[in-house]
């Protein structure tokens, strides 16, 4: 059970993130030719502003706060990351991928706007993420590090690689190492990126102990997050999830539940959560991040 303080921080951060995302989207409307492509911006906004936990930008903000960095810079970085996450959801829902009709309790983007516009909206979110990532609150070097990290975690050795591994192994039996690699990239890469963007906003770059600890923490909660998703696809409440359950089995996807069973999957998620907390709890004011690790495996949506 999460504490009231934890839930208040989650809610407060989410409200700040929503405002910043709206500001970033409003920049598109300033283009003098906006009326000719307004449907594209509407499609982008439909998915980006559909709510959700906003865990990734929240992680960026909280790691910046933990290490005494600039939280406003982490907010800029994290909101651009949220655009990348949203593009991946739009594309993942399309008929050529998972062919889902519901996302967060609403019709998916391609159902509302058609496949072509949904594809363009996802592409445009990638570009807009990088256009709006730069923060005025940190150095050029920190901004450059953020650009490089976001690109690497998104691209051909990051999330896109994970999606490709997933596609190539549908309907096939794979071992646990392949599954771990799949999800470390498909799901874990952006969670890892979120935590490390917060480090960069704090001036804690690769090679520092803080960066290394954040990286290990993120790797643990990233896999735990995916295991929790796999379990929810079997045991979750469709109304709370905002999408249909059982899609993994229908699509013949490899999951931690299909390979390990529900009980062993839960044990692994709990073990990863404890490992994550042990890594980060040595830092003062780390209570929120420890509680967030618990939240990731206890959530119901």
C-alpha cells in the first residue's frame, strides 16, 4: 500500500508534466501554416495528452532532485522522453504491430485518425521530442549528453531493437535470456533513459557513482515493470487497465508468465524490486524512489 505522501508527489509531478507537455505541443500551433496540418497536431495531442502515470518524466525529475540537480531541466528532458514513449504506443497499437483498439480506455490513435495519420503522428512526436528537448537551465554539454542518451535508448540498439526482437519471436519458444534482452530494450531502455536524464540534469554523467547506481536501479525496475505488465495481462481488470486483457496469449507473445508461470514471475519481480531499493536507499531523501519501486510491481494498471 502506497503512502499518502507518495501518491501526492506522483499527482503533483503528473500535473507539472501535463502542463509542460501542453506547452511543448502549443509550439506547433505557432507555425503560420498550422491550419493546413492541424489534424496532425490533434492526433499527436490525442495520444500524448491521454493521461497515464507519467512515470518516466517523474523518474527524471526525482533523480534530479535526489542528486541536487536542476529539476526544471529534468522536466524538459523527461517530457521529450514522454513524447518518444507515446510515439512507441501509437505505432505499437497499429495493425502491423499489435493491432489494439483500446489504449487507456480510449480508442487507439489509428482507430480515430486512420493508420496514415497515426503513423505520421508517431513520426512527428519523435521529431518534436528532439526539437524541444534542450533546456536553458543546464550547460550545452549536459544538453548534448541528453540528446545522445535519448537517441541511443530510442533507436536501433534501444527500444526499436527490443520491438524487432519481439516481432521476430512471436509464436516461437525462446529462453529467458532472450526474453530479458527483449524487454531490457523494448521496455527497459526508456525507463533507464528516464533515470539517467535526471542524472545528467544534475551533472552526474557516465563514470560517476551516482550515474552507475541510477543505471542499475533503472535496469531492475525496468524489468520488474515489464513482468508486472505480463502478469496484469493475465490477471488484470480490463476496466482499470483501459485495454483488453489476454492480448499477449492471443498474439503468441513470449512473456515472463508464459516462461515462468505467474508465481515465479511474481517472485522475480519482487526480487528485482528489492535489489533496486538496496541500490538507491543509501542516498538521503531516496524514500520516494524506493516506494516507486514497490508501486511498479503493486500497481493495478
